[in-house]
C-alpha cells in the first residue's frame, strides 16, 4: 500500500474545517468506511488516513489563515469525542506500520503544541463525550480541555488494562510532564479502563474544566475567546495558500521543484538533493507572502517534508539517506538572511517553524543519515543544519579531478544558533558540542565565514574530510558496511546518539514512551497470536507470559 | 438535622435475605443512600392527584416482596408509596453453583467480584441499574390520565418495583464495589430521563412515555428487553448478580403482563366498538375515533415506534463488549443452561442479518461477537406471543386487520441498520420516500393530540375509560371493581 500524505480540505473524508473570523473549528466526523485498510473506523477511531487529514488541516490553519487565533478540536458525532487509534487497524498492521503510524501521529500532536507555543494559534479540545486512548491524547496536545459533564462522558487511557500496550501518542508523558498530574493518580488513571469523569477529572488535572451539556457550547466559546486574546497573529490576511505539491515519481526517482530523490535499491540508499533558489529573496515579507508556496524556503521545506514522510512510509527497505545540496551559496545566504531579518513577521516565522519541524523529522527518522558536501553544494545557514542532523558527514577536500567547479565551502549563520532547535530544545550545534562550550563558541566565531573542508573539519563541523583520491572508496565502503548492519541495532544506536543533553517532553515521547511502546508492540503479549492486540474484539482474553522483563 | 436515618432501623425496615442486620458496612452505605433515594422518589416518582390528594399520599393496593419463598414471596396491602418497603432480595443460593459458560465454565461461581472483571461487571450493573429509575421518571405523569383505578394501581406497582430493582442494583454496587460502587449508586439518582445535562445512559430511556398506549407498549416491548437482559445476567458467574436478577425476573413478569393485557384491552375495545358500530374498514379513522377508541393503524404506529426503539437497546449486532462479557462468564445468553452446545462458542458462528448488496441476508459471524444479535433474535421471538393474542381479539370481532412487528431494520439508530431507510415491511428506500411515508409508519403530532384529548383520569371503582376494555379479573385477590387506589381514611 502506497500512502500519499498530500491532501486538501475538499477531499477530507473525516474532518470538517470551518473558519469563523479568528476562530477555526476542526470537526472530527470519521467515516466508518473510510479506513486505509480492512477495518471499520467506528466511534471516531482513527488510522493513518484520518491523521494525514488532521496534519494537513493543522498546516493549512497556520499558513492559509493568519487571522485564526484559536482552534477548537471537536467531534461532530453525538456523545462521543474520539475512541482513539483503531484497534483492529493496530491488530492487522505490521510492526513497521504501527511504528510509522505512531511516529507520524506524535509529530502531528507536537506540531499542534508548536502552533500553540510559537505561532500564536492556540488549541482547545471540546470533549462532547468520552475521549479514550488516542482520543484523549489528542486532547492532551491542546492548551485547554473542556469535558462535558453529563454523568457519562469520561477521559480514559485504557491501553494498559484493555489492550496490553501503552498510550503511546504522548499520553503518559503529557499527563505528568505537561499537565502535572501526580504520578500516583496517573498510575490509577492509566489502569482504569472506564476512565474518569466530571469533577474528579478536574481535580486530578486530567481536564481543565467541565461543563453541563446545556452550557457546553457557551463555555467552549468563552474559552476560545480567551485563548484568541493571547495571540499575536495578525487579524487579517492574506495567508499563503498551500497549493498542490507537485511531485513526479518513477521506480527510482522522486522529483519536486527544489528537491529530488534518487533511490539505489541495491545499496538501499536514497540520495536526497536539496536544490537552492535561483533568484534572490523578495523585497520584503509582503512580497514573500505574495510568492506564497513558490517562495523557495517554503517550497523546499514542503518538498523535504513530503519526501521524508514518503520515504519513511513507502520505502522502508531504503536504510540510508544521503543528504546533499546543490545551488548558489550566495543566493541561499541571501534567503537565510532574509528569514532571520523578518522573524517577527507571522509568515516568515511560520516558514522557519515549519523548517524546524521538518528538520526534527530527520532527527526522529529511523534511517542512517549521511550528509555529503561536494563542489556545487550550498550548505549555508539553515541548509547547513542538514549536516548537523546527520549521523555522520563527509566533505570533499578540494575538487573532483577533471570537473571544473570550485571546491565546496560551508557557511554558518545565525540560523545555526537559534531558531532551528531539535526536540531537546537545543540547536543542533549545541547538541553536537554538548558539554563543550569552547567548541560551541568557536563555531559561533565562524559565523559568516566560508569554510573549506580542512577548516570545517578542524572546527569539528564535519566528520570526515577526504580528497578525491579517497572519496569514492571511503563512501562506497561506508555505505556497504552500513547496509550490512542490523537495521534494528542501527536505529537504536542512532536514536541514542542523536540526543545528548537534557530531556524534554518531546524527547521523552520519542525516546522513552515510543521506545517502550515499540518494544511492547513486538512482544507476544501484545502482538502474538494469543496477545492482547490480536485477541481484542474476539471476546477472548489474552494469554500473557507473566515474566516481568 | 434529623434524617430518617437517625431513627430508622434499616435492617427491619428493608425486607432482605442478605443478612443486612449484621452487615455494618452495607448498613452504613444504605443509611446514606436511602434518604437520597426517597428524595429522588418524591422528586421524580408518580406526580398528580386523585380526588385532590397527591398520589404519594394515597393508599395503593400494592404487593410487596417480603421473602424469596416460591409461595408467598409477595404480600398485598394498602400502602402509601413512600412507605413502600423496598427490599433487597436475592434468589436462594444454589449449593455448588458453577460458572455456566465462557472461559471459567465449571469453576465455582464467584461470591466476590473478580478483580480482573471489576470494570466490566460494574458497567453491566450500572447500565442495568440506570434503566430502572429511568422508567419511573418517564412514567411519572401517567397517573393523571389513568383509565381506571385498576390501571392506576398497575402503574404504581410497576413504578415501585422498578424502584426496587434500582435498589437491587444499588445493593450490588454498594456491597461489592467499594467506593466506586457507592459513587455510581449516587450517580444513578442524579441522572434524569430526558435531561439534556444528565441524561439516562440508553436512548430509549430518554424518550417520553406520554400516554397510556405508550406505557403499555413500553411495558410490553421495552420491559421485555429488560427481561432479556435480566435473563442474560441471571446466568452470570458472579453469583450475587445472578441471584439478584433471578428474583427480579419474578417481578418483571407482572410488568409484561400489564403491557400485554393493556395493549390487548385497548385493541379489544377498538375492535368491539367497530363491530358494535358496524364499521368494517379499520382505516375509517374519523368514525372510529369518534367512538372514543383508538384506531388500529395508530396502534400499529405506536407498536412500530416502541419496537424499533427497543431493538436499539440491544446494541450493535456484533459487539466486542458482549463477547468479552460472555467469555468472562459475566453475561450469558437467554436460557443459557438450556442450550445444547459447549457454552464457550470458541469456534462456532451465528447468522446475523445484514444488508448485503441491497438485500437483507444472513451472514455467519463468530458466535462470540454475535451475542447481542442472538439475544435480539430471542427477543423478537418472545414478542410474537402477545401480538398473536392481540390479533385474535381483532379477528374475533370480525375486523380485517393484523398487527405486525416491523422489520428489524426499520427505524434504527444503532447497529447494522443505523442510517438506512427501511419500511416496516423491510424494503430499503431512499430517505425522501421514507420521509413522505413517515406518517404511516410512526405516530404523528395529530395522533398525539388525539390521544391527549382522549385520555382522562377515571377514578370510580370498577369504571373504565371508553378506549380500554375491562380486564378479565382483578389483582391481589380482589375483584375488578375493587378500590385499588383510595384516599386514606385518616390524614
């Protein structure tokens, strides 16, 4: 099954997006028959297809609706908010499908929090009925949760008692790290399948407030108004329309404007070439908005985002990604400066935040990432982040024999020292030089300078600097060697090495919650023939191996 | 503050066979709950007057369950309803009872809640419990238009016994489920039928019971769902639930008797009036109604409504919850122990009616998942008896009309057929066709106005409203002419 992440509100099957001035409503009305596989999406349960639409809606709200300051996620079904991820879908999905699904849904929820925190678009969850599992986790990603108090509606995380898995879309983490639910109450809450309702849900900090049915709508409206008042977004447009993303695919190539991917199925590598802009930046933010989705930083980021999602989901055997850039460093530098100069403009801020989130996807990707710096490349500022997101990097020292191109240079800018943080809330350079402030300050002193391979290597900005005599052999051997390792061990190793430094909610969600969840997913207690996921819905109880591991 | 609890000895006030006098924990819980229950009863129980005396102050000839002996479990007497002795009575213990079905089949029945099934069991009990007070709330205004003292008494009997059934479920919650159980018991008193803020849990229990035809239909059809659910729970491996439900079934039989005979007497009154007036055409509605009786097509429409609403109470045809509850040994099938199979259903299938390519077909699904469908099928079968009897009254009067149960897919909100537009005779049509014919399928506003105008309280002993026939005999050793509800002799 080939999953396409591109969609549009006109094609949504599961969500209704409506805008009324500064308030947007994201109504969940999952089409039971609209699942990506042979499962019925009952009771507003979701699969990847539902979440792709949610991601699209969240993105469009940010770019196309600068005037929207508060968004309510609500259910269009009566007396049910959302029953979470569809259990039959999880039951019939392979392990990689489950893991990919969880990663994407986690990234989408982190994106919602990013909108709340950084782009002045605040989110509210209006729970008109029970929210269970992933349904409650979706609510947890918002700023404010209102639960209807009708004597029946509950919030619940029934995964442990009912399904033998974890609330893996941030649920456990957000309880204690975001909502400050006491850990013992969180333990109780996460083991009562029926959940908690009414005033107790407030007392335990699981929701922010409850409202009876007759006052539910007015309570939600009032809170939306309050949230909107905290926003710094402009009160009117124009926005940037996210026009259909152009993409051409063949068996071994994927081509977008400003980005192309070439697959080598033998070596199991994908070479991703980001192409720099051919024209200088516009005169100001308004002109950038006018360029809209054609504005290079946005167009390039959209292509990169889609390429990552596509490769992750549809090209799972491709274990190593080689990142390259191609273009005029001066024009890239001009764009980089343009973005940094106009961070206080909503649209520029939005583009930079989007680039931040997209680079974070690379950090969270379970592929080996190598970045190659060759003549003709344009690793400047934001694009240089592709070097620091990589597990290792190679820079050509000098030029290729017989090719008339100047040697490759690397250039740091302010973009490498501020806005493009990782999930640990540090810049990639601060992460790279964790515990070594001198190395970080030295890198900062190089801002604006063109660094050749030796200089970049001395400043510890690249892993290897090889001349053209060694280049091909070293790379070939490295790639063949990489392809020979256990993909599982590589994923585990890479994920452990990519995030030195402090934990944040996001790193815990990916590094702790997801890692445990992925372990549980492979255990017979969950996914064996007698495990909880397989037996769910049959009436039979799982037959657990009682060993604590 | 003086509450009833200060001066009442519950262990003697509450008829029981659960050793209440010696169970301090349970007594304490009930002492807290009982005053709230009485408040609820006064607030939401029968309301209205007979001869300017509130129903709650009238003497009503009621039976009270006082023991669980087969003969003499009930005692009849004049009782003011708030003084009714709502008892806690469980069918006698069966020595050596085992779990009759599911994974634990053959193991000794549980006398305490198994921890692994706490949530599932509690939910089953809460849902059952929620229906009991709901029907009292739905029926609270009906005394004002009772067609006779006999019927008024039957209404109140049903009401106090639904109250007792609430008690029975509350007993289980308070005795076996700790603090959570006590909270749920209080919630049962806080929810209100039809209240948008705190509705009852199941849809049909938030619908109005606006008139006596509805009441009889409700007791015939909806209480029969209650019976089926109780029958299924009476099989439970959790012995206290099983014993509670078995005893409740003894009372529930009377409720269905009220419904079956009530609709029957209405049908009979109509058929006889038509015969006496020489009207052959059952669709000659104006003339029939002018006789002070309810036309048969309207009775059919009411039947359609109540039957279809009740089918929704069985839940989705294919249900994980039902499968879980069966496999766990908590909720069985109708007459489980009489069924000749392995009582575990691991490999077997059950045919479920579904719409396949535009036609209703039977599709085999795993039997464990089809338990709701099966219970519903048993229910439909169980509904037939009364309908056949009613049709006999019509035939006896020489009228050419037959009441029928509508197709199971007609007018459904839950399960396989939700969202379809199906006619009572089982044809799938488009929504505009269905809407155009709606007034022939379901009661209309005009029907409602007609019935409202027709129904007036009758309070003379032995007299009956024109639209309902006299019953064949009285109740509780009394004649039909007995003064079943009276103003107390002394204030």
